[in-house]
């Protein structure tokens, strides 16, 4: 039984048989990975052996982990400021638990999201309900279900690799307030679908292409063939083994064969180019990139990328790929980690400004427009460029405007202060 099946299958009644087919009914999800039409078994871990899957997962996980995550509060002026004194600031920005950095914590949970479709972490709270720490939980050992009253609860199967925060029981019951759960795309709002499960045929074809290519070069970049003998071979196995020992493998390619007793070798020619092997491998890279919505140039496919469009593709990666994941993280943090009394005042935000910035000349031109029109100060600009602030007494926080501009209704008022000419008096 697939490990993923245990996560999404509704809990079986005593004596009942587990489901044997895919189910999309309510919260009873069962994704049977198993074999694919291409003949390869696909699950979350075997999929990572395909370079395109590994690249996409790594790109997205590291991108979310590397983004600065700050915890803010609204101030009396209607703006926001960093809530440095709140316990959640250090947990989210620096160290969610004594064993992990914020980067490794977010990277781990994003990897779970991208492979299993769900990310779980145990929330450690004090007596006042405040968060003291977050510990990742493996999605393949978590079950999400509802009780008779419709309330959500989590059942986690503990292993020796888990910390002592779960106790020593093999099965742990967790309430929603004890679990930091980020679901991916799903239909019932409880759990998300595994992208690997939903696209297992595409992943299986990619794995089959990798195996075919490796076997092709293992056989000296030559397909199989037939040894023909004019008579009857008494021991064909010995002849086959002798041939493979001398000529099989990439290191033995292009050796000169010596045939005895009138034997001849006829290769079974299947040109990989004719079988569209190279095109299939390349298409599968685009297929996997499409599943994770990663621009092909980020996984090494530069065929359709150029100097004129690669910057735009990078911006689209932030807006259309990272933005939904960022929203999931921010909203789950607000819903799960904040107390009801804190939600109107505090919030968490990822800073993506660094990824959206253009080249140096474009940034300076934009800053000049913002500075001249009074909606950015010198210190606002310097913070975006990671420069030290100018002291307030030196004018670093001043907002300036161009003196040539005036309100429309005030146009021409300055002319009233000048004496009229003789011609204007006559008229």
C-alpha cells in the first residue's frame, strides 16, 4: 500500500477492507501511485530521481526559504512596523525551533508541499496559547479527518526520528490548534493533492527515458543484435555471455569483433533519433516544469529564452509561481499562529521586492521619479538598496516635491502679483 494512501484514505471501519481504487469523494482521497503505462513505479521519493523534478522542487523550496519573512504590527499612524518584541518574530524570521534555522524549516515544509501536496508542523504553545516553537511533521505519516461533530483532528504515526515533543506513543492525536498545516491544491479544503500523484504518468515517462538512455550507453551506444551461426549452437548461453563480457558496455564500444565458426552479427537497428528519444527527453523537461509552473530556463532549457525576454520570465516566476505559495504561507501563519486578539493588529509578510527589482539603471530612474514626486524619502530608497539610513536631522526622512507643480485651480494666481502692462490696461 502506498504511503500516500495512508495520508488521504478515510479511516477504515473495523473489519472493513481498504479501498483498491482512486477515490475523489469528500475527504476520502486515495492516490495509488504504483506502476505507470511507461512501466515505472512512481512515488514522491522515486520522482526526485528525475533531474527535472529535483530541479523544480529545489528551485521553489529554496526560493521560498530564502525570502525574508518579517512579522509586523500596525502603528498609530496607520502604517506598519516590525514587531521585534513579539515572540513570533524570532520564530518566523530566525529560529522556529532549537534544531533548525528558518531557512531549513521553510525549505523542508516547501519540499513536503511540492511532493505530498501538504506541509505539517507541530505547534508548541505555552499556557497562554502563545507559540514557542514549530517542528516539521512528515506528511506520509499524518491523517486528516473529521469526528462525528464535524471537527477536524489529526492523527500522526510517530517514528524514532521524531523529537520528544510528540511523547512516546506510536500514534498521536493532535487538535487543529496544535498543527501548522499548509494544504496545496485540493477539493475539500482539508488536504491537498500530491502534484507527483496527479502527474505520475508524465513523471513515469521521464524516468523511463532516463533509464532507456542509461541502458543505451551501457550497451556501448548500440542496440541489441543477433549472432547468427551456420550450424547448431550447442551452448548458446556460453556464446552470449562471452560476447557480452567482451563487447558490452560503453567502455567496450567500437572494439573490433572477432567471429569464429562462420558466425555473423546483425544489429537490430533502432535509431534513438528515429524513435524521437532526444525529443521525448526534452519534452519531459518542459512537462515537469509545466507541472510546477517553473520557467524552462530555470531548469536549464534556454531554447525559447533570449536576452529580451528572460527578465520578463523571471518576473512572471515571482508573480505567477511564487505569489500563490507565499499567500498560502502568510494566510496560514495568520490563521494558525496568531491568537484571536492579535489577528487585527499583527501579520506576517514575505519581502519579494528584491526579486522584482530591475537592473541598476532602471531602479535608479524609478527612485528618481519617486523622490521628485514626494512619495519616497532618501531613507526609503536606501532601505530598499540595503544601505544605512541617513540621520533624520540630516534630512534623510524628508519628502520633497518639485516646486514647478501646482494645483489646477491655482494656475495663474501668481500673475495677480505683477502690475499690468499698458496694453493690458487699454483692453
